[in-house]
């Protein structure tokens, strides 16, 4: 058995697996960012309800500020 040919084939397979994993990671990341933009995990009504449960009456300025902060971390 030719060991050099075997090692080259093994390197090709490992290289393909690593390249596939890297490409898959970036495609999944792009898909999740797009999905989160379309379907944000929290909206203004949820923020208002959360602040009301804590005993605060939120102003629209506070709600907008929290939404801006959330969107900053989504990007």
C-alpha cells in the first residue's frame, strides 16, 4: 500500500470536512441574523408589559431606548 497516496487522500477528506464546517457556520450565521431581523424575540408590547410587572409605567422614550439597545445587540 502506498502510504503517501493514503495520507494525501486523508488530508483531502479532512480539508473538505473543515472547509464544509467553516462554510456551514457562516451560512447558518447569516440565516439566523436574517431570521432574527424578521422575527425579533422581543417587541415594544413585551417591553411595556415587563416594565409594568416591575411596577414602572414606561414612557415611549424609555421603550424606544430599550428597543434601540436590543437592536444594537442583534446586529
